[in-house]
């Protein structure tokens, strides 16, 4: 029996250059829809949960197309408010080898960025929910969206809902000073904190002993930070993905979880070639939500999440279109990629 999972955020129109072409070369774009918490909702729906995505979208056809993209994969859209003028857009140029991918945002004044508290009945939304997930992208969109995030978190706590956050710092949306002024007060509502080394430093002011730019991640360097974060904010779980970036198309991928007593480090995946890494972190969040809701311990939950996100790197688009069975096959050791007959 699936659980009720609620996510809050922005779904955007993604315009990506075909293949590995550059923006200046392209005469056309490939069109899909996606966005942090929407991607998480799709993952949870794929795993059999009642996944509700909360946002605001215009009433016109592009807004409806975004709604349809969610419905196609089983996400429930009952709580999507309609109105406003814009669907946010982001442009993606997919990198290769030593050339990194690039994202350009055109999301100012989107419908969700200008949404008001009156657009949502968060008590009704959280009624009967088991899990609420948001990311640091949503409060970064606008001050109004930050207020919506706070109201949603308060409602979740009133209804006894587990709250998770993916810190997800985006330097194109806000400064670290603004991020910390908004994010730190919101941590009082959070049970499960997900992020990477950069997010922990820029959103919360914790700096692990890790070389992000150099592509190196030493899990031991995280343990002190995990303990300090759990102590300061009262998190039940602190979780970090550990990405080794050898090139735009070749990454190492694993994660670590801490439940206040024990650390667990997952197996490592060598992902080469990467087809599309956008949404990789969101697929991890969706996987850890499913894992913590259904698995017997934090280790099993983490292995599911890491395997799910490793698979996402092989799939075009923002959404992680995999089943529980496919994830568990990989987590159980089948990384052969042989044809399933």
C-alpha cells in the first residue's frame, strides 16, 4: 500500500539543445517539463505512492501541458492552483568530457513565484500525508515562495508529517547570505536533511573536509559535520550524496547516511557514460523517501536511493522513469546492462 507523499515547488519548461550541441549552434530545442520537487513526485509515483505535487501554474495551454506531464506518470495534481502569467523556463546545454553542462534560467515572475498563501489550503493538503518534501530551490525563487514553504512546513508539523529537505543551493537564484537567513530558520521543521558538501556549507554554514572542485569526496570528512548538523537542528537523518566528477560524462556516485547513532556508506557506482545528470539529486531524494518509508533500516534505504539515482543518469529528461524492481535489481548487484528477455 503506497503512502501519501506531498512535494511543493516549481515545474518548468525545459528547452535543451539536441545531443551535445552548444546553444550558439542549435536551431531547435528538445522540450520536456521538470523541476526539483516535481521530479521527486514522479519518482514516488513510480514507486507506487500517492504522490501529490503542489504548485501554481497559468491556465493557458503551456500551464496545462506541465500538468499533463505530471499526470502522465501518475502524479496527483489536485492541489495545483491555476492562475498567474508565466511558466518558468530553463535552457540546458549538455556538456561532454571536460566541457560542463550549462543552465540558463528564465523563471522570474513565474506563477508559483508570485503565488499567495490564499492559493493553497495547506491543512487540507497535509491531511493524511505521510511525507512532505521541499528543496532549497523553492524559497530561493522569491520571498513569497519562501513564505509558502514556511506555511507548508508548519502545516506538515501540525499533521504529524515527516518533513525532508534537499538543500539544493543555486547560486544563480540567491547568495549564501540570503540562503542562510531563510534556510536556517526553516530547519526547525525538518526531520530528514539531504544535500551535498556545497549545499551544507552555503545553506547552513557547515563546511566538510572535501574537495568539491577537484572532484574528490572523502566520506570520513563528513562525519563531524553530520553530527554537528544533527545536534544543532535536531535532524533524525542527515544524508549526503558523494559525487566524484571525473568529467561531464563520467562520475563516481555513492552516498552516506547518519541516524544520530550510526553512519552507513553505500556502495559506489561508476557512471560512464552519463546520458543526462539533470535530476540526479532529485531521483536520489525520491529514492530515499521510498527507502525510509518501506525499508527495514537506513542502510537498505540508502542503497535503494543510490541505485535509483545511478539509473537516472542514464535517462534523458528530468524525470527518473524506473520501477522499484529495476532499482532493486541494480541495488542487488546487477549492473550488467544486458538485455532483459
